């Protein structure tokens, strides 16, 4: 029996794709910007600079939640531990 991922955030349409996996909901610019905590204009800028993955459906720009998560992981800044012994 195939394992179905739990959809606790409502990210899937309930449809099953060709691989038998749930189809991930595509987020519009306002939804994606809200999740990232930025203005839609900022997100449009990042799209034009190709800084973030997106899908183009006709003239519409859409985002997958997994692409947003990947973007957040990529821009993560490493923690720097200062050495206070040499001060």
C-alpha cells in the first residue's frame, strides 16, 4: 500500500499526479509573499532576477511551497560563534 503524505497545511488539492503522489497547490504572488514575510513587489523583483523558483502559467506567476522552502534554506545565514577568549 502506498504511503500518502499527511496534508496538515492544506497544501494539496486532493488530486493525484501521474506518479501517484498528491498534487501540490500552486501559490499566487500574494500568498507566497505573505508566507515569506515580504511585499508582493519584492517577490516580483526576485522573480525578474531569477532569485526564486516559480512557475509561469500563461501570464500568471505561481509558486510551489517546496520551492519557497528551498529558497528559505538557500538564503539561510550560518551561525558564527565568536571566540571571546582572545579579546
